[in-house]
C-alpha cells in the first residue's frame, strides 16, 4: 500500500485518486471545496466506460497547507494533476515542505510541466506521464470516463530517475484498472499527446463540438492539417524524437484511429470555457507559437487558434463574472 497525494483533483485527478483508493491505497485529494463536500457526503462517483464506482475512503483537503495541518507530510508519491498554468506556483509551495521527498508524477496536459518539476526537485524525483483517456467533470463528486485512446505511459524525463519506483507505480495503476505502461522515452509520448491536443482541443472548443464532429468539416480537417504541419516543422528543427516521420503519417493516425477512439469526447478546454474558467491554451498551441518564435519559425494556424481561444476565454470570464 502506498500513501498518495493528488494535487489538483479535478476530473483526471479524481479518477486516478479514486481508483487507487479503491485498490487499497491511502489517498489524499487536494481539490475545490464543493467537490470535497460532495465526496464527503456521498463518496466519489466514477462512472463511464470503466464501470461505476463509488469510493468513500478518501481524505480531502482544499490546500497543501490544510494537509500539513491535518497529518504528517510524508508520501510515497505525488500525482500532479493541476492545470498547467498552476504548475509553477504549486511546485514552489511544495518546495517549502522539506519532509516531502517522494517522486512527483506529472499527469498533465501541455509542454513544460515535467521540466519545471526537474528544475526544482531534480531528475531522481521527476516522472512524466502521458494520459490519453478522457474524463468529464459532471458535477461535484461525480466524474465520467468517456473515452480512451491508449494506455497511460509513465517514465522519467532524464537518465537517473527511479526506474524501479516507476515500475512499482505502473503496477499499482494497473492493479487499480488504469492500463499503464513504462517507457524510457516519455518526452516522445508527451509530444504525441501535444500533437493530439493542439490539433483537436482549441478547434473543437471554438466549434463547440465533440472531436468526431470535426471530421465532418473539410475546413476543420484542413485547419488540423496545417496545425500538425507547423508542429512538425518545430519538432524537426529541435530534433525531437516522435513516432511519426511526416505530418501526413500522423494525420492519417489522428483521423483514422485516434479521433474514432475518442469520437464523442468534448475537450476539457470547452468544459473550462463553459464554466468561465481559464484554459490551458498557453501550454498547447500557445507553447508551439512560443517555441516557433524562439527558432524563427512561424506557426500562423497555432497562433490563430491561440488568439481565438484567448478571446473566447476572456469573454466567457466576463459573462460569468458580470451576472449577465
């Protein structure tokens, strides 16, 4: 049995934390108050393609400071599932607690998260994860696993990470019925997820559509193709290793395998917009634009998606906070 801290237990974090707790591990969730109150009253309800589970044996806190007040800050692993824009601040908060010396696993979207962990805590404690199953936050205390395109993949960013622990963690995930594999090349899988997210999330959010609906529009398919081409140009310039040699090869996989597997899924970015919350666009298409600028490479389609999402995000926030 492991003692596990889940930082940012929204949709994805609740699935990992809940299923691991059901598997017998001691799990502490750090989440928003309405979610925690619902879990305390009724248990955490996980439903969808992985079955229906109601989990009661979860400890819940609103902040890391609240955890520190309630119990010893000693964990076997931390699962980081906060939004990418909160990564830096939560890691700085973590660094203020010297008794926390366990590995930290990023199970997040976007670029830059695992690098920030390694910078603050070293390569030995840094583990990255590629999560490509979809979860929708239905209401406080209730989430639904809607789709799964592939197994979760975990591994270290640099040589020197704790390989034996990664294997132990993968075994725990698998025992909790979260299909998981181990790799020594996690960056390759993270970039694969970035390609997937950049091609789909922003566009599906702007179209107010599920992923599969994008395939019904030749215009959307053209935009996705241009986004993919721009990312491949940057990948090639930076000599990043991925599984596909050309944009056309990845596009075929995306259109013919990955989207069909996640056909009815709505992106979390759209869920954020509808809840008048900030999105992760700056860790996805926005990060591609930034990398392109650093290398003198234009990425106009990624730039356009980023600007449109920022615009929709700000308007959504205004409407949600103006009472209109």
